[in-house]
C-alpha cells in the first residue's frame, strides 16, 4: 500500500529493483537540437507497462558533485530547513482531513556519500489522516557550498491501525543511491532535478515551470515563490509550490489539497499569548473534563466562553487554514454540547484545543507547543480507551512517542527519565492491548506533565 504524502517528496513504495526503474532509449528519434549522446531517455513505470519520458541530462542541474563545507547551515530561502523549526500543513486527502507537522529535531546524522562524511539536519515529518497517524519519516537534509539543498535519505514508518505496517521508502545516500538535489541554489524556469533518485526504492523528477510567483500565505501575500511539476514512478505528475521562508508550500490534484497553514519564525508574532487563545485551550479543557460526569451546565458555560473568545480573536489576522479548521471544530463542539453527547463533545473539545495550540505557535517556542500537544494525546488516549479501540490506542501511543522526541531534549534528566518510563509502560500496555493498563499509564502521564519544566 502506498501512503500518499502530499507536502513532501512522495514515496514510491514496494518497488522491486527489476520493475522499479530502467533508464533506456525509448525508441524515438532524438530532437535535432539535442547534443550528441543526449538522446531522449525514459524510465520504466512502477507497473512496468510503459516507458515514462524523462529529461535529457542537458536540462538537469543536479549532476555536478556537491561540496559540503557547512552542511547543517540550510538557509536556502526556498528550502530553509535549518531556519524553520516548526511547520504545520493542513488540507484534505482522499476526502479526509489531513494534517502534517514538520519539526526540526535537535540531533544531526552523519552520512557518507561520494567520499564525504556529511553532517545532515534531521527533520521529523508526521502525517495524520482524520486525526490518526499514518506516516512518520525522519528526513535528512544538507546544504552544499553553492547554496543548493540536498536530500540524503529518510527513515520511513508507514502506519496502519496504529502500528508500523512497513518501512517502504526508506533509503540512505551512499548505500541505496546518490544524494538527491531537492532545491537548486537559484531555481530557474526549465531546471530539472531529482529530489529522490535511488533506483528500486524511490524516484522523482522535478521541472521548474515558473518563478517569481506571488502566493497567498498564512499572513498575506508571499513573493518569490516557484512552481514545479513532479513526475512520479506511477506516471502521475503533481504540481507543487515552494515559497521563501516556508519551503514546500502547497500541493494538490484530483480533489486533494494541502498547504502550509503556519510556519515559524516567518509567521511568529511578538508579545505574550493573547488572552483569547488561552481561553480557547483552557475552555476546551473544561469541556473535556465536564463531559464524563455529565456536567452539561459547566460544559455549556465553557463552550460559550470559547465561542466568545474565538469571535474576539478572529477579528484580527488569523491564518485562514487554521481558521477554517477551528470553525469546523467549534460547530462540532456546539452541536455535541447541545445534544449532550459526551464522546463527541470531548472529541470536539480536543480539536478546539489543538487549533488553539496551533495559533499559539505564533507566540510560544515550538518545544512548548509540542509538549502541550503531547498532553492532548493523553486526552485522546482516554477517549480511545473508553471506546475500547485498541488500534486507536496504539496510534495514540505512537503519536506520543514521536512528539516526545521534539521536546525531551530540553527536559531535566529526572523529568525525561520519568516521562520515558511511563511511555515505556504505555507502549507495553498498547502492544498487549491491555486497555486498563494503558488508561492508568495515560493518567500518570497527564499528572506528570504539569510539573515538568523546560530547560533552555
């Protein structure tokens, strides 16, 4: 099964070496303008039934051997991995809400390629469909001395029913194929490069179609964007936009659409968190706490406060994609409280709190937001335990484990040890489908978090 990855390099999964890639002449006459030896080439499709035309080498800008003197200084405006600690992307894929959290992790990875030992940044990509984890990848990026950014591989974890179904798409430069340019130093119309170029594992070819575009960003127009077209191994193509300060900005086709909803620091704002945003998250917490006991008067009061706070906050400039998600969550919350549906009210409250935290990302360090997101997962865990859904519980635990990696490095050693011990207990309970033990560990984690402090 191929997991769709709309806002990052699409993985070509489950390909055998024989069927995956075959570069050969397609049996067509070469253009008269082509230089000697530059005959048109093609690549065997994923299905092995057709030969997909690829660009001649004369159009490619990724053939020179890159030199990496300062590889972790990834500042290319169209792929600023090192300068963008947190990105949120929202959209719809296959008719379901799609959410992606991209986080720059504190560690780096050493990769040996082309006679060089390259230190690469590690970016965590976590994708959720309809609130459930479907894919996590650790992507490795490095910037060459000329300003181009190179993709040096990834560890991929594809999830089904809350557990890792496979790791298809995993590759590493120097072992499975060469490093792959993911952004030229100065992209120009007609440039061709391959963001993934590991035969038998992954393959994509990109052509730059336009530059100097203006796109609508989370806080207004963004100038200097480029539009590219990706050729995939199944013969499909996909248009993507890259924008300065954001990197991969939007993609879509066939009814699917996903785009950057918020990124920091480019969308960060000065000052403390507005009181209205604090009310959104605290009020959602009160609704979540009131529903198990059936205290609908308290839930209705909190819901009214949330609605008033949102109306006040949205009067300013709110990133439009988050605004849309928040509106949907509030409609669901209002209906659930009105109908006194405890499960739906608690679920909607978590969605409101999640969007509230997304908006707080403009004012607070990403590690603080990720720690708060971790706390929301303990609430989701409680709901899924109550629903007696072991697959959902397993997915919640996986999401918590990956979120932990975003903030654990700034915890004290004692706090980190306690967190990891309880996460270990939770993992054992989830693997054994012991919902009672999972609930107990989840409660203990929820109790632990408020007393933890972030250091540095």
